[in-house]
């Protein structure tokens, strides 16, 4: 005997085989053919309705949140360049020779400000319009 369990909204949770699995209360007995379909046909969501009929429904449409993705990229860029600003400020506070020139430090700050301002621009969240890092940043070693 083969069974299926369904959770919230009647969505398929488990497929179970008697003698192999412990069959919980509320499990629904299914035919061998349906049991196979439940495992093989994963291009949809299997659900049981109030009448006990099991049918496959289309997968939900997922609309990407491009703004969230681009904010995550932007936040990552800010984190990735924070150490450069911290190192420069520490070197200045210590009166040491700075690793970055004043010009490069200004470029770094300008880039970081462009990252912060980007969501307010008309080009956001188009990834092709992201602020561009000065090429020398990639050459820095932490």
C-alpha cells in the first residue's frame, strides 16, 4: 500500500510505502500509478481538495525582486570596500604614510557615495547601470 500526506493548503508533503515507513494518521492511500506520478511529475504542485481529489497545479509564478537583488549587491560592495576606508583613516590618524594616495581615496569615497545614491537614481535597479568601481580597487590586497 502506498500513501501520501498533505500539509497546509493541501500541498503534498510526503510519499510513503507501508512496511517501509510509519504511516501517520491522516495519510491518504494512493494507487501505484498516482504514487509514481507524485514523484515523477515535479513540474507543478500536487494538492488534495476538500473532496479528497489529488491534482497537479501549475507552479506559482515567481517575480524576481530586482530592487532587492541590486540593494544586496550594493551592500556587498560597500562591505567589500569598507576595509580600504578604515585602513586609510587609521593610517592618517597614526600619522603614517598612507597606502592610498589622496586622489585614490577621493575616488574610493566617490564610488562609495555613488553606491549609496544609486537606489534613488532613475536607472535603479538595472544592473547594467550600476556604479563602476575604480579599476585599482581590484588590485588592493587585504
